[in-house]
């Protein structure tokens, strides 16, 4: 029998990073079973911003294969001290940093404007590489980051003309500490994903990954629940 009502703390109860990674992995698989999806169908991305590189290494040793950064400089410093992983960029893309971002990262999850996407396309083309990108959608209509759900299809279609980009899906962020608002945001994200197409629906963070998995997430981005609370000093 599967318990489908485990508390949100179930995944963060471990003491070490390795324990938290394996508990999170198991808790996500259990949630997947509850909604009739195959185990392992959600990729865990470790969000390394403001985290000690040792913690990230411990998670990689425990099986983490995807690591994300919000800042280019921090990513540069972090990745050179780590074993090879798939590198995700989840921060603001400034056009003048496009070349550096396309050089360091494998996936850019935060493309929300045509201009930014085209800068990345030119950079990837000059580097002779194919860059995976996700369209960041403002599914919560918070008007901070992301294109509107209505704009997402058009943006994806325009960027799919660029041979150096692979538009793999969408990314969205829900309002914090509000499970009902998160569920609503993720429903909008899932609907938008169905229209945009691709393999990746990147929704769910430490506080709302359960709601995200229920809504169809294929990728969760986890910081605090994996590495511990961030040190912002
Ligand atoms: C910081 C961050 C996360 C991870 O947040 P946690 O609450 O620590 O899991 C995920 N996605 C984005 C875009 C972020 O900036």
C-alpha cells in the first residue's frame, strides 16, 4: 500500500546531503506512483546558488546528475571544482552574457524574450553547439519573470527556427508558501506545456514539488531541501 498523504517534510528529514537526496528521490517516486506515473520520470536538478561546493559534490556522489546556477560567475567557480554534470542556467539572461552562458551551460531554463533567445542562438551557433532551452512562463502572472502563457507558443515557434537551439519545453515558478496558488500556477504551466510541446516541464521547488509532480512535472529544481538553507552572506 502506498501512503499518498506523507507530509512535505518527508523529503527533507535527512541529516546529510546524501541522505536528503535519497529520501527526496524516494518521496518523488512515491508521489509518482500515487498519480500513476512511472518511477524515475522526474529529473532532480540541484540548485546550487549560495551553497557550499562540498554539499553539491556530496549530492553528485549520491547520484545527482543535474546542477543549476542562477549566476554565471558562481556557476563558473562551482562547476570547475565538481565532477561532470549537466549544467542548467536558471537566472536572468543578459544578452551581453549570452556567449559566456552558452559556453558554460548545457540547458538554459530561463528564456522569456525573443531577443534573449536569439542572442543565445547566435552564441551557440558561433560555438558550433546545440543548446537546450526552456521557455520561462509567468504561469503565476506575477509579472516579474517569464513571458505570459499566451506568448509562450509564439516565442517557442520563433526560436525553433534557430538550428542552434533545441526548445525542449517550459519552466515556471509558483508563489511561495501557498499550496493552492502553486497548484493553480502548475495547472496553467501544464496547459501551456501541452501547447508548446517538448520533453521537459520544469516545475517544482523545495516547498512545492509535490503539487508540481501531481500537475505533471518532469523536472524539479531543488535547493534548500537538498543542500540545506542558503548562506546569503
Ligand atoms: C532558487 C531557485 C530554486 C530552488 O529553490 P528552493 O526553494 O531552494 O528549492 C528553483 N528554481 C529557481 C529558478 C530558483 O531561483
